[in-house]
């Protein structure tokens, strides 16, 4: 069994060094706050009211509500969708809701495509809330699942010094993947090698 070891260099927790972009990454423009446009509420309202009656069963315990109940429900949904703050950059739209100590970030791409680059989510959290606050993405019980297509949610705890009781204890960032080119002293010359799939246990070392 081949063992790969790497040195863990102590880093300042409060001023992480810049990370070079990995393959497939690209720089994002900074976020700017976008003033709320009340016309968006009407677009949501019109879209929801145009849904077939069966659409509302999920909100009414399987029952089809009458038109008045639908109008009340639609207003509740419109108000829930209208975030107090909205930030945009060249790639993402992020809605920000604050219920101290939690900040909820609702993230979607402008093109509606799936977004699962965790480094970009980390950058969004750092820029809009702060680099030393921790966030989680919840995979909920089916009984409280909310699925609005390609939309993602981060919940950030903004209590000073708060850390979740899981995760690695220390910072460890590899700028490049570890490549296997053969056993030590018997490396295959001019080989591109193969990246090793490892977990980040080095990040937990003292």
C-alpha cells in the first residue's frame, strides 16, 4: 500500500492566502446590491395564479383549494420569495434573508443551469457574509423538502467564533491534485500520472 504524505504548513486563520484557480474555475466579478423591483412580485403573482389547480395540492394537504384560498396562498408565496436584499454578479443572483444569528443565502445562476462549484459558493459566503463565518447546505427530510429547480440555499451562522461540531480542525488547501507516477524512487519518467482520490485527513492533523 502506497502512502502519500504532505507537510501541513501553519496558516493564519484570519487571512487565508489567495488560491490559484483550479481547472474549470474562473474569476467572478464582485457582487453588487440590486434595488428591489416591485414588478418582480407581479411576475411571481401572475405565474403562480396561472398554475393549474392541482399545483396547489402540495400546499393544502392534497386538497384543491378554491380561487379565494389560492389568492391568499399566492400572496403568502410572493412575500416569501421577495428577499429583503438581492445581490448579483456576472454569474449568480443571491437573495439574502437575515434572522439573527442566521443569514440565509438563496443562490441561482442567471442562465438557470445547475451550480455546484463549492469554491464559488465559498466565495459567495465570504463576500456577502464574511470569511470567518461558517455555513451549511441542508439535505432535508422529504417531509420538508423545498425544490425550486436549480436553486441552492446556504445557512450561515454569524455568531462570533461559532464553529459547527463537525468538519476538519485545521486549514489545508492543496493548490494542485496529488499525482501518482509510481513508487518513490521508481517513478515512470515523462508520465502524466493519475490523480489520487483521497479524503482531506491532512486537514485534521495537528
